[in-house]
């Protein structure tokens, strides 16, 4: 394992974040504050509690998950796509480093940035509403698994994309709607039976629900299923990456 190569890629990606603090950190935190103003105040005045939890506190896990998923994908996809776009990817491929080391460097940096963002958003949310974390270790585990899984997913999108518009295609048209419809701002038990059943086919529901359980021990699905879902998604991304490593699909060709 070439740790120096991993360190170089990791440090370069983290340094890019330092040059774009407003876009990478400040913007999501400000967006979170606006969500609390809109959803917490406007809707919260009509919905006092959900499952015995103050509405403002109830939406915190969903808001964090919304930002984590989109930012993890965005950071990782842009990180690997930009070298392809500028042609510097050939220099990386010519260096004595393996596919694994490239992935660890790029995905590790993207996951780290998302983890920092998640912690900042949690701190920001605590300024607006009371937050109590029942299972902090599980919460951190889910936070890390989500950051790694969706950073890896973003890495795959960056390999697949052949234009800047494709980098935002999946996050904007698929991930964000799934998060909004995945119980981020409501419990699916509030829905009519038909839509409740439809919601169970939304994979993001299991991520949001499991994350919320680590806070308040309330969820729309069992925590065991939530953990299996995120682990299964991570495994699928790893298998896809392994296939790309063997075939060179849009990476070495």
C-alpha cells in the first residue's frame, strides 16, 4: 500500500475545500438554517409534535442526511471527474499507485469533508432546537457509513460522467427527491396506506429512519433493516468499483 500516494491525493482534495469554503461548508450550513426557518417555524407552528418529538427536533436527522447524501456525491464525483476533464488523470494513472490507493485518497477526502459538514450541521441545528442523542455511537457509525457509501457512489458517478451536467443529474433528479420523499420532514405513518406502502420502496427512507432512531429511538422501519440497507448499498458500490477496476470502464480507457 502506497501511503504517500494516498496522502498526496487526500491532502490535495482537502486543500481544494479550503479554497472553496463558502461553497463547500458555509453554503450547506446556511441552507440548514433556512430549512429551520421555513420548516421549523412555518410548518412547525401547525405540526407541534411527530411521534412525541418536537417537530423542529424531528427534522434534524433528515436535514443532516439530505446534505450528507448530496454533498458526499458532489465532492467525490467532482474530485475524480476534474482530473479526467483536465487530463491530469493520465499522470495519476502513470504513477506507481493502484486503483485501491486512488479510491482511498479521493473517497477518503470526500467522506472527511462530508463528516465535517455533518458535525457542523448538527451544531447549527442545536442552536435552533433541543437535540438529544440516545445512541451517540450508533449515530456516529451511521454518519461514517453514509459518508463513505455515498462518497464511493459519487466516485462512481464521476467515472461514469462525460460532462459536467451529468455530475448533477443523479443528485438533483434522483437523490434529492428521494430524500424529500423518504420521511425527512414527516413520518410515513402520517400518510394514507397507499402512499405509505409506496414509501417503503424508497431506499433513502431506511437511511433517514435509522439515523433518526439513533437520536430519538423512533423510526418508520426497524434499525436492523436500516443497517442492512446501508451496508448492502456500500457492498454494491464496492462490487461495481471492482468491476470498473478490472474492465477499465471510462477510467483507463
